[in-house]
């Protein structure tokens, strides 16, 4: 599940600070135009999906730590359609930047390298709306969620918006992004 949270906090008399927090879940991370996607990380290893750039060949994938130590390797024949592979290795889920993959879709190609951190989605949230609210009104806050790497908007991302005053929640709104990657949150400041 993809989740994005926007927090609205009162500062002084009537001023607001808009801040956005991002949360990526363990679901698949398909990026438009990408040839590899992180589908999941478990205690057993890393699950990746590759979209070959040629009609057929042999996919070769190697997983390394930053010290250059090979942790796992797999080869699979493909027919130009997406191929899912599991690399069995112990990987720290919270530190994907410590690992990279090296892969190619055919033995005639040079290997490509990608950090595991950048194979999955990197969510970006943009909060649009006014910075000050008048008590008793119903201001509208628009939240846009997209994948920073591909620039594509994300439909179905869970968004929560909270209006806070001294750590007390004054208003709360939850919804999923529409086809344009947006949520229009109507807050009650009464």
C-alpha cells in the first residue's frame, strides 16, 4: 500500500506550516518506462521484475553489497515479456542504498547497474493550498502524489491530512488519490 501524509500545524496566531511525509509500503513498485522494478524485500531475499528491451535472450542478474561482494546471482531465459526473479540473500530492508544489482537481458549486452534504493518508487507529495485558515471555514487542501523517479502520478495512494494545534488534531481527512494522483481534502476548522 502506498501512503502519503500531509500535516498542517498552527504556528503563532493563525499561521500554518504545511509539511508532507511519505510512506512507501511493501507492494509492487512498477515505474513507467523502467526496465526493472522492486516488487518486494523479505527475510529470504529480493523480488524483482524485469521488462526486457529485446525480443528474447537470457536475463542475468547479480546482487552486490557496496563492498563489491556478490550476494546472489540468477539467470533466466525470456521471450521479451516481463520476468520476475527472486534473489535469495539477506538484505537489510531499511538500508537498500547499501546494495546494487547488475543485470543484462542478453549476453551480447553490457551489464547495467542500479542501486536497490532507486529501483523502487520514491514517492513525492506536493501540498497545494493556503497557508492561513480562518476559524469556522472549510478550506480545501489539494495533495498531489507522484513517483519522483518516473514523474508519473500515482492513482490509489492513501493520503491522510491533519490540521494540528499544539499536537492536538483539530481536523482530519483521509482518501485515496484519483486518476490524476490528487486528493482534494476539505477541512473543517470550526
